[in-house]
C-alpha cells in the first residue's frame, strides 16, 4: 500500500471512528510494512515523514469530532444549564462531555452510515481510490453542516477569504464552511441558553427581593434559590425536555 493511500485511509477512519466501531461491519485492517533498504538516508526520511503525517492526522481527530458534528452546540447548552442552576460543578465536566459525545453519536448516525456505505466500504473493496473515498466521505458531512449554518456566517467567511461567490452549495469549500458552521452553532447554543436562563433568573430575582424585604441582607440568595431551582427543574423533567429539544433542533 502506498504512503499516500495509507494516509488517506487513516484520515477517513479517524474522522468516522465512532461510527466504524459501533455500526459498521467488521473490516480487515490493512497490512502496512515499512521496508528500510537500499539508500539508508532516503528510507529513514520516508519513514519519518510517514510517522509525522500519521501523528498529525491522529492529533486532528478530536478537533474533527468537535468541530464537524453536533458536539459544540450540545456541550455549550449543557454547560449553560449547569450555570443557570447554580450547582457549581454538578454535573461534573466528565458527565457533561460524555453525554454530549453520546448525543453527538446518536445525531450523527445517519451521516456516518452514509459515509460508511458510500466511502469506506467501496474503498476497502478497491472499487474507488483514496481521493474518491475522501470526497465521498465529505459530502454527507458537508450537507449536514450546511443545514445548520446561517447564510450570514457563510457570506462573512467567503468575503474574508476573498473567494469567488459560490453559485450553489456544492461550490462552498470546507475551509469556509467549517468556521461558519462553528460560529452558527455557538450562536444557536447561546440562544437556547438564554431561554433556559430566564426561569431560573426570575427565581433568583424573587428570592433576592423577598430576602431584602425581610432584612436578611447577609444571607446569600443562592442558598435559598438553589433548592427551588432544582425543584422546578425536576418537576418539569428538565433533562427530558432539554435533550429532546436539542436532538430535534438538528432535524
């Protein structure tokens, strides 16, 4: 297997690692051998270059998972919920990140299945080249991002990049689409967070006003309002409503 083809294969697998592990059929791993012989200097240089490229691809995998999926919106909203409740570090960061990851896997399942069927399987069956597999893999991900990206954000990065105005969505490059998608997700997450904050903010104001009228100015309002906010969140089944709304927002 050539170095270029192997690097492309690693890039696709790392981008779709959760889907491959959970939903794809078992696929044989390619046999890769690095033969060092002949000119020692050229072989050592080739080996070093391959290792550097593989390490670079592996280091980009977390960024790909966070920036090209629904993870950003979910983790921001869940963090804002914790701040709105005023529970400090409850739930812990590990719980929030883990829940955001598994919700992202759930939301991205149709996209990853398309990538598996259109890119990975044909590539393993030697029906398409590595370049074609990478192109087929990016199409459903690009379509998902376009649905969640605002035209205003796309226009901003097209203007900054000084690229030619695209005639249709297929002409938009990933270098423009990815940052536009991320800031669109952040804006949507903060809009959802604002709506979540409102009822808890009202409870804080009411409790603070009551304590002030009773002359209990030395008692922190958060100590009194926290049980009421938790009670409200449990009574309305907050996790059910928020998680359901988050998942449906990507429909």
